[in-house]
């Protein structure tokens, strides 16, 4: 993974999509910044980018992804690997289905994925400082560049979906206290059932993350 630093950018997601469009034959690449002015969140929401937080987007060829990874649950896969890494550094972070990072009941960041031609694009924002959009921030001090390097080192192992999911499933009970948005409707996860492909059964309906 090639890391490229941007001093300031409207959105790392927008930037990397344009970069890929103009550079068809590229290796896996990540653009990161500490100053994002018009970030994109899930559900078409805006993401406030307070200076000093960490924002990055990266692309990976689909053919490199684990063969058993359900593409619609990619957000769970990449989010869990980052969550686990931050826990190894001492954080009490948890992952709320399918892509939100929390400390206790405070959202501190999130992740979105998009498929573009033969690539998967993943965008991540993590609050190291508080913003008005979210209530919390990461509960440990960490070197941003070290975090990026360690994260991509883990990704290069391309651990199977089965291995990641088996661990996430054991922690899914944390979701019982939260809500999720399905078709712009706020729905409780208290009685949600997690399926092996990362989808949920809620009120007798199967729901995918699609984020």
C-alpha cells in the first residue's frame, strides 16, 4: 500500500475516486489527511473534519480480497480490523454494526466502502479531537502515521472473513444498546440477529449494511 499525505482536502473519498479515474493502472494507494473540509459519511451525510483528526481513503483490487468475503459486508471486515488494532494499543473502542466506532455511547468515527470498477474504495474517519458532529474522541494517544502503517500491515495478511466474523459475532451483543438507520428510519438493534454473511434479521427482514 502506497501512502500519500494531503495537507488539506475536501474529501479523501472524492479525491481518491478522481485519482483512480485518471490513473487506471495503479497499485493499491491510500490518501490521508488531518484536515478534511467536506468529508462524506454514510447515508449521504456530511462528515465534519476538524483539523487534527485522521481521515484516509484507500483502494484495493477486488481480486486481492479474501475469497469468502461477502462484498456487501466489507465495511464490517475493514472496520473490525481497525477496531482490533486500536484495542491492541489500549483503547476501549467497540464496533457498532456495520461501520461505526464508539467509546461507550459516544461515536468517534466510522467507515464507508464503495465499489469502483475492479476496486474497492474504503474511507475512514477517526476523531482524535472532539467535533460538534460526534460526541466523543479516541480514548488513547496514538501516532497517526504509526496507526496507518500498522493497519495496512494487518490488511496485507488478508485474513479470511470467517476468522474476522467469528470474533465480531462474539462481540455483537454490544449492538443491543444502539440503533441503525434503515431506509432513513431509525431502528433498534436490541432484537437484531446477526447472519453469517454480515447481514441482520430485523423484524423478520434481512438487512445488509451496503455502506
